[in-house]
C-alpha cells in the first residue's frame, strides 16, 4: 500500500513465522471432537454446489462410530434439511471428511454452517462452524486479502497460503509489489516473459510462484488484482528507451526549470539493492500517459491471467504540468479509473489515500471503494464516518479500508511484543465490519499487515488464539453480509444500555451503539469500548486492554416501527450462531421502545429486529 510518508525505507526486524492452525471446534469431553470446518471455495455462483470439509480430531484411544450433523442458517432462519452423516472416529490422522450441500437458488446470500459431532447415543462430542457466500459478483461483498512474497527464498507457498486464506473466505487478493517496474510492469516481452526478476526493493520474484498463486486463487474462486500505481515512473525511464517522456511528468511549482532533477517524486532511502531511488510523479490525467500505462498493463494481462488492477496512489493532492497548469490527482481519480476500465475491460480498484476522492470513486466504474486510513481517520468513530460518506454517495458500492493497527510512528518506541494485540485487532474489525465495510489485513497465508509496506508483514505474528477468533469474525462477516453491507442505511433508533455508559459516537469507556436498517429490519451493533480511554484504533504500543466481559446486558431501543421478532448474534459467542431474544415492548412518554436482555457482550454483539414490513431477503 502507499504511504503519505516514505514507505519503503523502513528497517525491518524479520523473524520466521510458523503458523499453527487453531482448532475451530469445541469439544465437550476428552476424546473425539471437531478440529476444523471449512469450505472448498471462498465464493460460490448461484446453482453451484458447496463442499464442506470437516476435520476430526485424532484420538488413538477412541474407536467406534459417530454422527456428523450439519444445519444451515440465513439470518436466523433454518435453510433446507439437516445433513446427517455417520463417520468412523479416527484412530490416527486422516483426511478431512467432505460433505456436499446445494444452497437455495438465490443470489447474493450469506449462510452460517453449524456442524455437530454426536455419539450414537446423542451425546454432543464437538461443534464447528463455517460460512458460505453465494454471490455471482465478487465485489458485492469483497473480502480483500493480499500477497507480498514471490520467491522460494522468502518461503512463498502458493498452495498452502491460498488454502489458508480460503478458510477466512477471502475472495480477492492484491498482489503487492510483484511487478517488474511501475512504468514497465511486465518483465520481458509478451512473447518471451522473464522467468524471474527483481521488484523495486531488489527482492527476487519468480514467475512460477506468481503463476502458482494465480492458479490457486482461481481454484478457490478468488479474484486476483495486479498492483501498480497510477502516476509513477522510475528515474531512468526517461533515458532507457521505454518511450516515457519528461513532458509527461509533474513539478511542485507552476514555473521554474522543467528537469528530471526538479520533477515531483517520492524519494526512496533504500539500500543499493533498490532498483530506483526516486519514483517520479507523472501527469496521471494526461491522455498520452494513460494510453502508455494502460498499454503496459494490457501486456501484463496478456501473460498473466489477472482479473483486474489494484491502482495505488501516494496521497499527493496535486502538482503542476510541464506547461505550468495545475494537475489535480484527486479530481483525476474517477476519469483515470473509468478510462482504465474501458480500455482494459478489467476490474479496477483505486486506493484513495486518507479517503481523498472516495466519494468520486463511489460514482466511478471502480469495483469497490478502497481507502487507506491515515491521520484524518485515526478514531473509531471516524471509520464509521468514512464508510457513511461512501454509503450516502452510492449505497450499492462496497467499501474496503486499509488500516494498519501496530504501525510504528516516528519517534515512538517499538512495541515490546512480536504479536498482534487481539483487543485492538478485534475492536477495529468489529468497527469496520459493523460500519458496512471490509478490512484488507490478512495475507501471505497466516500473516497480517502492520504497515503500508506489505512485505514487512513478518514483523508481528498472529497467535493461534487470535487466528481462531478472526476465523469467527470472517465467518460472521460472510454469513451476515446481508445485514452488514449493501444498501444498509443509518436507522433513527436511539439505544441505551442499563447500568453502563453508552454512546452513539464511539466515545471511549462506553458501549458504542450503532443503529442500521434494511428491508424492514433494524440492526443494532454494540461495540464494547469499556476499559480504555483511547479513542484511536491504531495501537502503536500493542497495549490496548482486553474488553471486559459483560453478562445480562439490558438494552432499550427506541423505535417507531412495529417489531415482530428479535434475535442476536456475535462472532464472540457460539461461532456466530443466531439466537432468538425475548423482548418487551412499551411506550415511554409517547416514545415506543423495545427492551431485551443480551446474555453477554465481549467485543461485538449484533441485534436484529424484524419489523412488520420486513421484505423477503
């Protein structure tokens, strides 16, 4: 990802990350249990069969039969018939059991899958969960991940990494810094592409690894997006026969000398292995530059079967052309994306750094709005504000945020840990998901972003416990996509929590209440900000305290519509299963309300109220 500071000159403390896949099941006694549940694809087309894999825990001391029972749920409604399968309890490690399911013939729907292992006498031995997204278009509900290492020397493992990301239902990937050069992304020529090359930092990129990632991603129905910027050329591009002309560059002033040395550029302070120490800012809005760059990307796509282009920008508002006229990069984003889409016939995503220009992106041909959050959006509430800007402009356009939780800031000490802090990760994801957006954070198999320079993802590790929690959060994001995003609007519902401070504005040390509505349903999100006075989602020191567990949380929701049914779900409880809630309806001084009691609140609970005018989802 881009940065508004120098992004590629960070000194990295690199350690080897060995990931142990966290158990996804819960067991009720010592013995047989469910170790993991996952699907064969990240997204399914309508009419496509779903294969669910169930990995049983190995127990050499136990023998006999058991029964796997699978039920399927959509927003708390049971879907179809229960699937029951008699299985042998394993004495030794064995392949996962595969079970096929035919979802209903409906497009753009999320489902939660509940898997139980029971003994022949009916005793529950274990439980497990996963989710299914049936969507004909990937960008209705994007769950964006990344790749950033492309050589055997860096440990790149296409099959293993993509299989792991599939368990989080990641349905699209950004291939960060895989390209040969920004101004010449293809290494070699179309007829004879190179077998290996160096990226901007001098890291080896192997064609066989890139090909492997593309093949594996498409096997899991993940979209692959090629990374490149919209306005960068290497400093030697003007004299190496590439065809790039100095007249296409930009300058910081409307007058003065028009030389390569005075041109606008991002200066890179990397070592001698870097292929360039300056990225010269080209006139992104100039048709001749667009035609040049689009042609180079077209050549790349003729060799590698990417599905689209992840266009990066560096947070620069504007510059001056060779002739002295002002060049607004921000105002040029939408025409650039629209032209690229028309020229390449590919999906295009452009990063609006600091959300500058994201309202124009919401009206553009972009597959979705992608915004990198910086100093103007450092608080929890600002995340919701940024999402609402897009939803107000175009309720049908999806949003993905880049937000780097443990990014080191200038002058501040490094965290005294090599792991991500679960509290900050889960609270940030709860906020982003509840706002109707997704978070680009997971990639390279089991790693997570801590900075805008994606290859630095070895700095902090994801613990097995956090990975297991995140699996539930991404199951939740997928299963409840229909009430989390896409034409979900702000609801005029006031919410209060008995005995606890609450706020609708993300105030620290309160329970944050967000009210949304969709098709006759009111959706209330409760995010637990108790225990910390910090309003910022960025956790530089990795010391945000764990949220306190609350029990028997009494909630009053003031709303005018007739409520026929209430229920709740949480990624922190029962794998995200939906549970009905008893409710009391009343009237307080002319204001109608619903009162109910949540069994618990850890980080994030979601309440769904069905109104009498609820449409069929």
